[in-house]
């Protein structure tokens, strides 16, 4: 059996590396139009940072795992074709800022229709709106070759930073397909691939639409929990309650559970916002405006949380940050990844730049070129400096903002940092990560999301 994966991104690369590692009898070709990305997958410096990924790729690369730009050849030779291309939110036209832009998926479907000379199993791996499989099938059917391809939905639930662990022992694998003889046979073929390492009872099979919708709904529920606890963080600050204590108290209720209740400066990442907006768009499209408004609120709350944090910094620093140096710790959307897509840090930094602050940004894995791109500034822009350590970002700053929960930030030499900062030295902890009692002992003024407001902070 041969597998090919179109799209060598955050999803395609790690997922295929895992399949190759667990199925040495299957040849896996990962292809992408982006030659630079493919070159990186073939180098020692992979384009995706994930703990454990280097070893995983090295174990199979050149044996049964290959990265190349030969998209058409890979399609021709494969029995199973995973489609793992990007599906960004549309920025123009009908459904702008809500609907998914499916042009990359469509392009792939057209290429498969053109190139395939035998029936294939085509697997949607990218997150896509419900009923995309229908569109793919229509395009495939429009080819005059009369081949009976099967389209399956197999959404990926891995989270960045823990991709290798998530792929090694997933909570579940979800495979949706047509409930016809051909569809069921295709589902069974894909089940047999995963069954090489995932217990059968964790492999769920459904109809096509349930599978497609489940991916959006899973992300919407997770995002909703974060927005819910973030809404409570604001109430905690006003009332003197502590959001981490509240989260622990409610999370021990086995019906609620402890996960995804960590209040933060706002969720980011390539999936949550996109998928919730997608759900909102779908509900609107199907004439369900009340349902759309309900889910839209998850996004509005997240936007509010990001702006609220920046505003807190501004107001606390005597309503002006113009020309003030502010150290920013963390730019990735979460720890253990170099991914900045939709990172809360982008929004917080932009708000502060708008107020003409002078930022000094440090992230252990995100480089200055990416940060410039995200902030839409030229490199060398006078208001943004790039530090090579947290201590350097803090030196001479009026305030230090913790925007990503990198482990290394917990154990910094805060005494030395305090000495190097302008007084009063403020720490704004957007992840409730640090030991606040200890920081206060050193002399810092501390604001942390969802904790009772310190007296000196603006009400
Ligand atoms: C998410 C889903 O978890 C995953 O199943 C799906 O396949 C892709 O989208 P990911 O975006 O990689 O994964 O990371 P996740 O761990 O879900 O975090 C998303 C954002 O929420 C991050 O910005 C994170 O910091 C934030 N978050 C997460 C919180 O603010 N609080 C929490 O309790 C959990
Ligand atoms: P994800 O997070 O979903 O994996 P990425 O943006 O990281 O998304 O990766 C998607 C990849 O798909 C990109 O590397 C892009 O170059 C690739 N891609 C998009 N369209 C095509 C196509 N028609 N053929 C091959 N690769 C494609």
C-alpha cells in the first residue's frame, strides 16, 4: 500500500511521520508545492518545531517516508491520498472573515481528477466546513475517466506542542465515509492503517457529515470553555475571587472536568477562531441566526480578553505608554511551538504599538522575521526590538508582560530582572504563570489575569 499526503504543514508533516513510523510496510510520500518547506523537511532543521518530532522523522525518512514537490507523481502512485492543505478564513467577498477559503482544497481535487488513472481513497485531513466532501466528489466525478474514487473525512485532533504524544496515543480516531459498500470498504482500509497502533475501540466510524461536523464542534466546545473561564476572570478581578481557585473548584466536578479551564490572555492558534467562525457561518447559511450568535460570542469574548489585557497595561502605567519600554515574554500562541498564528501576543503588541510603546520582544522559538510579519512592521522598525533572552527584554523596561506560558519563564532570575527595570517595576502575567507572592517580595507590582486587582492597578 502507498500513501501520499498533499500539504507538508503542521498537520500533514507530523501525522505522516507517525504513520510511517508505525507502518514500516507502507510507503508514505509527503508532497507540497512549497519547495522551501520540502527542503526543510529534508534537512536537519524541520519547518515545524514539536517535541519528539526530529527523532520521529529521522527514524523513517529515506526509508518509507519521503518529502518532495512531485505532487502529481505521488498522486498517481498512491492508494490513499490525504489532503492536508491550508484552509484559511476568507478575507474577501461572500463570507469574508467567517467562511473557509477552499481554493487550495479545490485545486487539489482538480489535480487528483486530472492525474489519477485508478480509483483512490481521498481523505480530508484539513479542517473544512461540513459538506466539503460533496464538493470534492463533484469535482472528481466531473473528470470523464469514470473512476469510482471514495472520499473520507478523517479530522486531526492533535494539538501543537504535544503533536507527537497526541498522535502516539490519540483519544480517538474519527473516520467518516459514505454508508455504501464502496464507502464502507474505504473506511475499513483506513481503519486498518490506524489499527497498526491505535486500539480498535478508539477508532470511531461515522457518516461523512458527522465526521466533518465533529471536528468543528470539538474545537468550538474547547474554545467555548476558554472563553467561559476568561469571562469569569474579569469578574474575579472585580470581586476578589481567584480564577485559578474557581477553575479548580469547578473542575473537580467530574461532569465539568479540569481541562481547558486555564484563564489566559486569550486563545490563539490556527484552529479555534477559524473553526468557530466557520460554524457561525454555517449556522447563518442554514438559516439558524440564534445558533450563529451563540457561537459568535465565543470569539467576541476572546477578542475582548486580548484588548482588555492591553488596556490594563496602558491604564496601570498612568494612562500612557508612549515611549515607554515594555518587555514582552513569549510570542507563540502557546508554549512548545514556534507557531504564532492568531497568537494573543500579536493583538496585545499591536494595541501597545498603537499607543506608541517601545517593545522589546523575546520568544525562545519565534524569530524576528516572523514577529515583524505578524505585527506588519518593517524589520528595523524603531519601536520594536528583539531580545535574545528574557533578561535582555526586561532590561530598562517599565513593565514585563508574560504572554506565552514557556516553562523557562518560571525560573528566571527575577531579582536581577527587578534591578534592571525602571521603578515601579510591573509584571503583567497574562498566563498566571509566575509565583506572584515571591515577585511581590522582590518589589514587583504584579497584575495577573483573574486575580484580585492590586491596589495600584487602575480599577
Ligand atoms: C487545538 C485543539 O486542541 C486540537 O484538538 C485541534 O486539532 C487543533 O486546535 P491547538 O490550537 O494546537 O489545538 O492548541 P490548544 O492546546 O488547544 O490551545 C489553543 C489555545 O488555547 C492556545 O492559545 C492556548 O494557550 C489556549 N488555552 C488552552 C487557554 O488559554 N486555556 C486553556 O485552558 C487551554
Ligand atoms: P496546516 O496547519 O493545516 O497543516 P499549513 O499552512 O501548515 O496548514 O500547511 C498547508 C500546506 O499545504 C502548505 O505547506 C502549502 O504549501 C500546501 N499546499 C497548499 N495547496 C497545495 C497544493 N495544491 N498542492 C500541494 N501543496 C499545497
